[in-house]
C-alpha cells in the first residue's frame, strides 16, 4: 500500500488542499468499516501527505456518525506518523474572536456513546492521556499559523460536544465556567485513537463565532459558520502547509511509544482474530 508521512484531516469548510501536488485518490479498507471518504495522497511542500475530508465529500456525515476508528486506522495503515487536524469551533472566551486561530492542548469530553478506542474483544490497554496533544506538533502548527498573520492562541481546552445541534445558552455559560476555550463536535475521538495508534496529533481550531453565550453577538447559525469558514480556509491551508514543511523527519516525542507500558493483557491470551485486526497498532508489542 502507498505510504505517507503526515495525515491531514479537513473539517467543515476545508475539503481539499490546494497546494497538494501529484494528488490521487486512495481507498483504504479497515476491519472497522469504511473511512469517511477516499484519501487524497500527494506531496505538500515536498512531503508525502494523506488528506481526508472528515465529513466526506459533499459534507454528508454528521459528527456523531463519523467512523473515527476507521479513519485513524487507515492513516496508520498508510504509514502516517503525524496528524494535523483542522476544525471549525465556537469561541468560549472574549479574547478569542471569530476568525482567530486556536491550537488547543486539552480536551473535555461531552459526547455520548461514541467509540473512541481500538481495544476490547480480548485485549485491555490504558494509554496515558493527561496531555492529549503532541506538544511538538502543536508548537510547529502554532508557529506556522502565526506566520500567516492571523491572531493565534496557544493552549486551552477544546470542549467536544455531541451535537449536531449547537449549545443552549445555559450549556454555553456552563462550559465557560469550566474554563473551556473553544467548543466543537469532533476532535476528542480523533485524539484518543491517534494516541492509541502512536500517531502524533494536533488541532488547528478556527473560531467562527461566540457560540451563543455572548449577548452582544448573534447566536451561532450555519450561515455565520459557513461565511467565516470561507474566510478561514486560506489561512488554514497556509498554516498546515507551513507546519508540514517545518517538521523534522524523525519523531522524538512520547507519542512514538504511547503503548509501551499500556497493554495489560497477557499476549498469549489475546484472541487470534483480535491480534490480526490490531496488527498495525499492536504488532511490535506482541510476540510473533
């Protein structure tokens, strides 16, 4: 199978990378079902990358319908070691204005019933997730975003809600009281699964609105989000391309060995079907 060094996940408003050269579609089968769409493999600033539209071509997949396991597993099969994720978010802080960029370093999970682990079916593993974002990758992404001239906020918690409806005012004020910086519907599961797959992960969060807590601003609507996404799309593509070009070939962060001490199950007691299914993820930790 063709390989890529870096994965890019495009969220609402980012369905392609204009600088991608030698672009071609590649379909990847996984034991968890089909990914959101075919991947676009090519070269971005001289680096091999795989691009995936999170919501599929034509934006047809709800946040709660995304097959996160298939998406991340497919990136792993493609040889991806780093994932740069782009996401539209609402701001929960006055200082984060619409059209600003945030590179979060934490998550709060408010989703319900979404599958966010590869494990089970006879194998138990518990990854460390205190710091859910790869600091090295996030730093490169923030620096690249700053070079585009937009206002960049480094750090802060991304609250991942279930959706697809936006927040009530009461919820929005509650999340602000928790200290969350932005709110979105997708990135928490991606981050967890990427860590289990020992893939570095960072998010470029594009603020489109003030959710619905800000009394002097209109409540978030699709019209507002889409309009500002179009303005943010150029910024996002430049920031992602700049980050891709600046990253060293070798990874030296803890993400590389996230599973080293995480697997509790006796390898000899892992069912053969589970071993085969998780070979790309667990293979190097299991005896042959």
